[in-house]
């Protein structure tokens, strides 16, 4: 019923929950329905907050783009840097495509830097916007 997919919908769910908790005069059947709906919303909030963490973390961002810290898959831990770079280019690299219009807003990779941390491959990934 209530599918929470981003932080804005999460705020809406909390607002609806707060509104539902106010004492509204109603019949016992309506109160039971409101209680069931509140339980469903709370369940969705818990599932959204307990979802698996992404392998990408935004380090900094502004109107031009953002700098991400990307953890590469564990299968690449035993590989050389060239294999990790190939995987990054094939799976994370964002190409900029020419357009007849200026300021398309498309994202593209400006640069990336691979390094090892605690035996895993990571990459700093600078993503810019065509503005």
C-alpha cells in the first residue's frame, strides 16, 4: 500500500503517521482500520530504514556534480588494478553524449581513482553535470 522508495516518501510516511495518531472521534471499526494502516506504515518505515547499504557513498557535492566513494565487488579483491579498472569502466563509468542542446543536465564521469583499503578495491568517482 505505502511503498517508501526515497527520503521524501519517508518524511511523508512519518507525517501521515503523526496525523493518524491524533485523537479523532470515530467508530471502533474505523479506529481499528486506522490502527491496521498505522501498523502497515510502521512496517514499511522499518523495512526502508533497515535496507542494505549501497556500495556508493557521496563524499561531497555541489551544483556541478558530486564525488563518490565506490566499493568494488569482493570478487575483484584478488585481481590486479587493471582488472578492477576494467570492471569500473564497464559498470560505473558514465559517458557524456553529444547533444544538439546546451546544458542537458546529463551526468558524466570526469575522473576516477582506484585504490585498495583493507584488502578491497575502492574508487573515488567524480561525477559532473552538463550545465
